[in-house]
């Protein structure tokens, strides 16, 4: 009976309704879009901002700034974003419980608007310190968005469409990167005169979200399980699922609500004490650190060099770089189409092992690049293939697994851990990667080969498929045989062995 009902539900849910699609767009434009956008827009005005700092220093102290001090200030402007993101990741889980998922996203826009104001005023006021403050607030905004937005998407989506809906996170990250790359072209806002405008455009996505997201309901799971608002939950379910297709989702939520009766949302340190969450925690630690350490940043670093080796003129390389951003964005969209058909495990494991192949071929092509004029083109193909493999698997699926491996009372705390691990890995690769490249050069991809093969193997053997399963069913999959819960057809726990 349950199998037939699930099949019928999935057959009826081939496409999401309009409210769900527009809610995803409204949540993402001020959420993970900001993360991708703020990562990419800082690259185009590098020289312009450094000229501004140099001139400001000269006006203040009647002497030019030293090369070391200029490098330090510029590095601070770029890297302070990571520190803000780390703090935002730590705050996001608590905010999502206190203000709700939707409420946290709306409040988060204050940081983006203030950041845009500070960065826009830096040039007319002659205060480069405002750039540091603005980038910190942009990072804070991105950290909260990366934590709360996937929670909202995972909780508003019907089970049969949860993968495709949650892919909004990756689609908008890549869309933000691509948008920043395009706006950074000299024909648009990449000219030296416009860099304050370029950096202050981070307020536009925030304003768009403030104008659109209030028209959509709060997460129905948050309303029912955290707030006890049954009427609000049913109204939200009808909005996101359609009035004729919300009963099964309501039953699943009721099962989870019964299990969570009397249980408060857990703090992140409490998750480490819960034996029933050991494998879920290990999994998110592995996949979130690998998200940054798998070599995707290295491939972008090498892109300019490979494009030059392939004969692309220096003034055309920014357009080739836009091509890499478009490639990743298109792949994220493709992953969104495939994920509820092929499943999470096939895509993420396949993506990591394709990245392994690219690491090997790229290393060989770079090692013997003088042996044939065709080898630089092989390297270029590897760059695009690596990006495609990342976007089709790890880039898209990781955020979905972060949502699916936990239940309502543990998910916000789990996202704090995901955020801290992700941002610390981001910071680590930023610090260590230059040393790896200097020491190993193109052989550095052998390090990433080890990371990709190790993570792919772990997921293949240790992580079950989560496609089409409720959060309680996924939780059950991770339990040892003697501790597995016996679940009835309607999803209510009948018996459970204590952890």
C-alpha cells in the first residue's frame, strides 16, 4: 500500500507548482546568489581598488604605501569575507529557530544593504576601511544565507521534488558567480570608474528578496513541528503542493512531529553526543570539507594559464573565464533535472570519479605539454570537464544531503556544523593552496586526486540513496541493524531502541 501510494505521489509530482518555483527564486536571489556574486565581483576591480588605496594613502600621509602594506590591505579586503561567512554560518542555525526560516532570510538582507552602502561610500569618503567592513558584512550575509536558505528549500519541497527544489541552492550560487563575472567585464562595470558601483550592487538581490519573499509562506515543517501552528502549516502545504496533493506530506510531518514531542531543537555540540547521528555527522564533515578541498578552486586558478598556453589573447581571457562560469551554471541546472530521476548517490559518486579522471589527464597534459601543440587544448578540455563533473555531482548534491540526513530537531544544528566546516575549509584552501601550487605546480592535482577518490569511495560504501524517502526513513537507514526503528506504513515510530 505504501509503495503504491509513493509511486502515485511521484507520478503526480513531475513538475512543481508555480508557487513553489517562485518561492525558490525569491529565497535564493537574496540567499546563496549573494555568496556566488560576492565571490566573483571582487576579482574584476582588483587593480582599481589597489590604485584607490595607494592614492588614499598618499593623500593621508604624503607618501606612497609600501608594496607589502598594499598586499596586506588587499588580502584583508578579500579574505575578511571568509571570516564574516564563518560567523554567519555559526549564527544561521540559531536564527532559523528563533526567527523562522523565512524570517531569518528577510532579516539577513540588512547586512547586505549596509555592506553595499559602506562599499559604495568608500571612494567618495576616501576611506578604504569601509571596504573591509563592507566585505565582512557581505560574508556575514552569505554565511547566514548558506545556512538558512537550504533549510527553507528542503522543508517547503514535496518529497518527490525535494532534490530538484534543493538544487536551487547550487543553481543560484553558480548564477551569482556568472553574473559577477559578466558585470565585471570592462564593457559593463569593470571599468576603473565604476568599481564602487560594482561592489555596491550587492544590495540589488537583497532588495529583490525583500520585495518578493514576504508573499510566500514560512516553512510548513517549521510551522507545525517548531511552532505548533497546524492551520498555518496546512495553508502553507496547500500553497506549495496544491490543494489536492498535500495529504501525504502532512502525514509525514505529523509522524515527525510525534517523534519530536517534548524535544527541543538541539545545539550543535549535542549532536556529537548522539550515537544515532554518528554516520550522518561523519558524512557531512567529509562532504563539506571535500566541497572546498576537491580542486575546483585550483582548476579556476589554472584556467588563465591554460587559456594563454592555448593561444587565447590576454584581452579575451576574461570572456573565456565567463565561459567557465556559464559551464558550471548550465551543469547545475542539468543536475536539477536529473537528481530526482537518477538519485543523489549516482550523481555525487559519478561526479567525484569523473573529477579523478580529469585530475590524471590534466596532470599528464601539463607534464608533457611541450611534446605536442595539441596538449594545451587537452588541458583546456580537462578544465571544462572538471567543472562539468563538479557541477553535475558534488556541487549540486552536497547541499541536498546536508538537508536530508537530519530531522527537524537536529537539522539547524547540523547546518551550523556544515557552515563551520565549509568556511574553515574555504579559508584553509585559500591559505594552503598557494604553497601547494608553488611546491608541486601541476602535480598538485595528484593531491586533489586523493581527495576526490577518497570521498567518492566513502560515499559509495557508507551513504545510502535518499531519493524519494522521508526524513524519518533516511534517519532509519543510518542506524545499525539492531537499532533500526520499526516504522509502520503511515510512518509513525512504533518501537525504537534507545541510543
